[in-house]
C-alpha cells in the first residue's frame, strides 16, 4: 500500500493503458499539455517532474493522481 511516507522513497512505475490514463488526466487538468503527459518507459520520474511543475503540486499528490 502506498502512503505519503513511502511514496517519496519508492520508484514509481506506470502500468496499464497510458493513452487512456493520460486522456483522463488531460480532461481533469486542462492545464496539462500533450508534452507534459509524454511518457517513455523507464522515465516515469521525468513525467512526474513535468506534472509537479505544471500543476504546482507535491510529488506524492502527483503520484496519487496517477494511481487514481
């Protein structure tokens, strides 16, 4: 189970259909661009960092959004 305490320590991996998930995020957070949501396997941290900057949120908040 993810908690705020261990989200910062654990490497994050994206599973499932990223295309569908990114479309949902774009609808929910209209300030996100296609570039913000660009994802390459193994580069999850880069995606998270772009979302942190664009949404002005903390890492654990972004990870929670991605897990939803």
